[in-house]
């Protein structure tokens, strides 16, 4: 069974946070400026990510950002 994706945006801090599945302990790894993966320290599974300075990343409607990660997503 798949895991739910939860999204939250902190307007004051300008942080977009995405969590995959139920909250769990994780270690954050910066993979690019202002982009952090949260990884389960035991299994190595990605359990979420955060983007700091989110508005700066996407100033215009046509801005596109590519990240050095791969994902398999399945709709339920």
C-alpha cells in the first residue's frame, strides 16, 4: 500500500515541507542550496523533503527547477 504525501507551507519562514507517510525520525541532507531530503537513518528511505526560500526558487510562473533525485510515484 502507498503512503500519503503531506504538504505544508510556512509563509512567514518561506518553507515548503513535504512528508511521505507517517512522521518518523529522520536525518536531513542538503542536496542543493535550500533543498533538504529527510531520510530514515536505518533504512535509507526518503521520508520527506523541505525547500527553504521557496518563493525565491519560483519567482516567475515559468520557473522550473530540476533536482538531482529520482522518484517513483503511484496514484491510488
